[in-house]
């Protein structure tokens, strides 16, 4: 049986090449990766060539106007992401052992999650542990799941159509969605609006609002109102969807509690129907296989304690 130091590959590999390769894949190109890393394109191309020579596999197909990651490249990227996630935890793990809890908690979240219960846990934890730092990154729900799967974040907040294999997903809160128009829309100043008034109206939507997706109930709400089936605008960001509604690109479905102040300020108006509105779950997602730092473990436990103690009805926002 070969001893670890007798296996040539890990000893011959320049580990910096893995980081460069990971960035090339995520930036979808060598020139973008060069800009991201502050390097020149020939340097990135040379690093990629060296990695392919070391692994003995073509990792990326590079042709004019074409960028494609090979099957071997996809497998290596998954492993690189896992390695990156493990290495990123080292500072927090090394910080442990002092009289005060230290470490860093990385949270990746879908756009504009507003949860008073999550905020309260953040507040209490940061007050109790002032040496712990936080980073919050906004990404699409699919990217949130990807980063948690790749062990690149402590936890995530996102929409889910189904629970991803290997991950733990717990309902953080529920949002109730309604249809809204902006001040420039013909219905905004009407004394009364009937559901039939929405028939054929153009709409704007989230990218996740596709058939059988996490926001499928919102799609059914549009069908109930007999609105135009083709979307006039689309975004993954709640604030940009709000902008498209306000500028009358189309009617949009938004969480009631998120836009409550906009309604009070006459920037948005809720449209029918007003009953049997769709409820969408926001999930707390974490990776059970992640080696948690003391700070990460304590924060997750604080989150799970809150979820156990606060009934879901109280975590349903209207």
C-alpha cells in the first residue's frame, strides 16, 4: 500500500492552480478571471494549461466565442469548491480556544429576506459575542444551494422547490404574496378594482417563478387573475422587481410585509384577489458535513432554538 508521501500527484500539484481554475469556471472565461484576480490573460491561460498537464485531462474547451467546462472539469470544480470551503474555515477554527468566542460566520441569502426573527437572533448573538464577525452575500436561490453544497458558507437563506440531497433545510419563515401595481398604472387610482380588471395585463416576475419552481403558487395566482402569460420583465432581485412595478413595466407579485411601507406611502397598490393568497417558505439551509467552528455551531444552534420556540404562525409575515 502506497504511503501518502509516495503518491506523486498531491506533492507535485501547485495548489494555487486550483484556485485559479475555480475562478475561471465561476467567471465563465479567462479574461473575466484575469480581471477578477488582477492578473494578465496569458498568466491565467498558462496556469490552466499547467493544471491540465498535471491532471492529464482537458478541463475547459477554449474556442472563439465558446466556453465549456468538460466533464472532468466539472468534477474538479466541485472538489476545488469543497477544498476552498474547508480552507476558508481555517481562520475561524484557529481562533478558538480564547476566553471569548471568536470566528467568522458566512451567510449567503436570496434577495431581500426580511425576517424580524432572524434579525433578532443576529442582534442577540452579535451582542453576546462581539469578537465574532459576519459576512452576508446576496445570490439567487440556486446559487445559495450551490455554495452550501460546496461547503463555502456557514448557512444560507433561500427558496426551495425540493430539499437538496445531503443538506438540511428548515423553514425560517413564510411570506404571503399579493399582486401590486405602481402609481402610473391605470388601475392605481380606481375607487374599486375587480379581479376581471386584471385580465390580459402584462406582468413582471422573479426568475424563480417558473412552472414547478419554488414560486409556482405565485404563477397560479397570475393564472387566477387571467393575466398575460408572457412576462414583460424578469429579475432575481426583489428591489428591481419593485422598481419595474413602480415604473409600470408590469404588475408584479411581492411579499405583503416587505412592501407594507410602500403601500402606506402610495408607491404601490395591492390588487385583487385578496383572499387565498400564496404562502412561500423561506428556508434556512446548512450542510451537515461541514466542520463547524465554535461560532458557526453556536449561531446555528441559536437559529434552531428560535425556530423550535417560535410557532410557524408567528413566523408567517403579512
